[in-house]
């Protein structure tokens, strides 16, 4: 067997690893499901592009269908990497509709490859490789500008970006060289970081045993979250979100979520409303603020509108603010 065949086998095994890894991630029920899905899709995108390389140097002059599928993989790697790193940092559980626009180019380019000549497909592949470089820069920027991650998660994100960076270098090498052997070498180069990432994944509990989810909360972190809620009254800030809390407190968002659940047995938004209502109850009973307008009072405790204040207050107390005042006054009179 010649060197081209060996490189093809090396790349083929890497494709199989990507698909196996993706299957595991899709079936993983623990932790942030969106993170698992995005990483799984990223691995499939890599598999499609590397698989196209194998097809190309085994069946030289790949058919339009193979070119289109390969392009779909190549053009999707960048957006999926960017969304994965970004979501890993902010611990969201759903993709925004606007983020789907990242995949307009991959989809349109795929159909263009199917309907046009090999030369047009080559131009599109070159353009997609340039676009991938932009997404890589954005992903590296996000990595370096987000200090509030756990060391393990930050290291894992770095390994993912390094893997895609080396794969990108392999694709650039394929564009700059012309022979079939060089194209096969590019596929072999792209395969190596896939092996690297898989080994790293098997050696870290973060991916396969979900260390991020099983991580024990430190006493200092729990105390810090409690301090921000109960002493600094961070809930009075308008438009307060989990990400804003994480930025202000310099704590990872996913650990804040766990600490809040452990402390108050509520989600983050529920906890914010709970403390706002609790503060409102204090103001409704205090002589200096008892006669304040509801609009002013609700704004002072952090609500953006009186309607949201009434809804949260009634959910927590089963009473309106006025009913609560009357109930409290009657209770004091009876004592």
C-alpha cells in the first residue's frame, strides 16, 4: 500500500472517531444539552469535510454531490465552533434565531456546488476557508476575553480551538498545493488533531463524565453568591441577567446557577424575583415607604414594570400589595 492509501486510512479512522464522538454527545443527557449538540455538530462538520478529502483522492474529481456535502461541512465548522465556545462561556440552553443566520452561507454554498462547475466549487471552498479563519479569530478572542471560567473548562475550550486551528492549516495546505499526494497529506494533517482531541476527551471527566455538572461548590463561592443577593442586594438592578451577575461577581455562570439552586432551591430568575418581592414587602410595611406609589416601589426593588411586579408579588404571596398591607396590619392589631 502506498503513502496515499495509508493517509486515506488515517483520515478515515479520524472521520469514524468524529462520528462516534458525536453520537455519544447527542445521547448525553447530563449537563448543558445545547453544548453537547453544538460540539457533536462541529465534529460531524469536520467529518464531512475530511471525508470529502478522502473521496477526492480516492475518486479523483469528486462528484458534485460529494463536493456539496464537503462544502457544507467546511462552511459549518466556523459557525459551530464560534457558537460552541460562546455558549460554553454563557451557559445558555437555546440558540437565538439571529444565530441561525451563520448558516445561510453554508446552505447556499452547498446548493451552488451541486449546480455549478468544479471551478466554481473550488472558489467557494477557498472562500469558506477564509471565512473559517475569521471565525477562528473570533473564537480565540472569546477565549482570551472571558476570565470567569473554571480552569478545566477553559483548558477544554482551548483544546477544541487548537484542534480546529490545525485542521484549518491542513485545509490551507491543500489549497496551496496541487498534487494528489499533497492533498492526501493535508487530509492526514487534518486527522491528527482529531486523534488529539479524542484522547484529551477520554482523559478528562469534563466531557465524558460531565465534571462540570458534578463539580462540588466551594463554601467561598456559595458565600459570595449569598452576599451579592442578601447584602449587596444585586437584585435591585434593572434588567439583571445571569450573565450580568457573572460579570459583576466575577464568577462562572454555571456555578452561580448551581449555588442559587443549592441556597434557595430556585432558578436564577425565580430567586431574583423572590428577593425583589421580599424587599417590596419590607418597604410596604416600613412607615417611611408604606405610602409610596406602587410604580415607584416596584422600580426601586428592580422591576421594570408594575405589571411584572404585581405578577411576581402575587405568585410569591398569593396577595396583591394592598391586600398584603391590610393582612399585615390586621395581624399586628391582633397581637
